[in-house]
C-alpha cells in the first residue's frame, strides 16, 4: 500500500508543479522616459507640484530623483489636452468631475476650464495603469488623454 502511495505521489507531483508555473503574470515592461525629463523643472511645473504636495513637496518629490523624473514625464509627455469639436470624433468616457482628487485638500476649480492652467497632478488619473486613459472635461469639447508609461 505504501509503495502505491509513493508511486502515485511521484506521478501526480509533476502535474501540480506545471500547473503553478502556468499561472505566472506577465511582467511589467520598464517605463520609457523621453530625454526631456532630464531637463530642469520649469516654474510652472514647480508650482503645479507645490500646489498638490504643499509643504511635503520637498520631501516627497524634489528630494526623490526617480519620483521627480516620473512626475516630469507625466507633465511633459503623458498628459495631452485635446479639443474635439466634431461630433463623430467624440468618445464616451468618464467626466473629469467623476475622477477623485489626489488628496482632499486640493479642490477642483469651479471656474471655466483653461487648458493652460490645468494641473493633472490634482486628479487621481491612474497614471501608472498599463492602458491609456481618456476623460472629458465637463460641459466642454476638451478631452484629457493620459498616455500609458509603457508606450
């Protein structure tokens, strides 16, 4: 009886091990940074970071080179604001007002949307998703495109 159990165990074990190996997730590719993230911050970018992080900006962003590089990449390369006036080109997507704010101390501006003043860091736009994101600015023809960092 013991011999049969040992033989059965030896026969079944390889099947168990092969089943576990096939369930591995695909590894994330490395994020691709454009060369412009190596340039210094502009005054506008510095103001956007301070607007969101406040007194913690120095500790959480400016003193952390990789996080600063990642935020520069978001601001310079990954967030695109596009005006789409043609009805056939418009897409159904979440409204910007439906996106939660990065933190409760940031308030969404109630004034008219100005693409030059928009701070994407204020919103929880899921910047680190594998897929791109698309959001429509409420009551406008503006769309915010968040490109994937893996493109």
